[in-house]
């Protein structure tokens, strides 16, 4: 009889631990962190195809996104998909591309995270030498691999409401585990 009680107690303890762990996971997933997979090469060399990231979903509840941060957002043209890009232009900024370089409010944007031979072309929405004002509550985003990125050059700024969170931690592959570096301009 004592054995049955011990086994029953052990099973109840296991169920309790499992329920608590699942509840913690659900709360973290819904409100704090969410896993995302990089698909494609648009953020190369900063991020690689099939990298796995944790997205910090709470920071932007407390503060606004900053230039240089890598964000995950619902794609403006198809909100079923999440995109990963870098914020280049903030609300109120004027963004321009000229001779392959980015200018924010007529000042050259120094992008040390790009290779020295990186060249930025205009797109369907944002043409070469065209100054684009970033509207209120919207952000101008670009992939780091400018020649292989669908970004604000093609479809315009991203509404603030579409931003899910900030890419925070790369946790796969194991040899690349790291906190993602923050870029300061």
C-alpha cells in the first residue's frame, strides 16, 4: 500500500512540474521571448540561413526601437510571414541612397557591419537619389545583404504595429551561440 502511495505521489509531482513548466513556457512565448528561424540570406553576414534566434518581445513595450537594431516584424505585404531586417530610418527621418551609400537626414550612415564592397541600390519604392521621409509610427528597414534583400526599398516603411520584437540571441547553430551585437551609429 505504501508503494502505491509513493508511486501516486511521484506521478502527481511529475504532472505538477510539467504543468508549471508548460505554463511558464506559454507565458514566456506569448509575452517575453519567441523563437524565430532565419530563412534566406538577406541578413548575411550578420545572420545566416537557418540560424535560430530568440526575439525579445518585451523591450518595445517599454521603449521605442532604435536605429541599428535587428527587428522581427510581420511583412507589410503578407502579414502571415515574419521578416528579419535592420532599422535604418526612424519616424521623422529622411532616408536617401546615393552612389551605393545610405544617407539619413543628409548625413552618411556609417555601417561597419557591412563589407567594404557593399553597395546599396534603390528599389521599386525607394529610387536612387530620392529622399524618402519616414512617416510617424513607421520604420525604414534594410537587410544587411543589400543585393539579396526584399526590404523597405521595395515596399516602403514598416508600421510600428507590425514589429514583433528585437532579435536578441542566436541559439543555433551551437558554435554561433551569442547575444546579437548592438549597432550604435
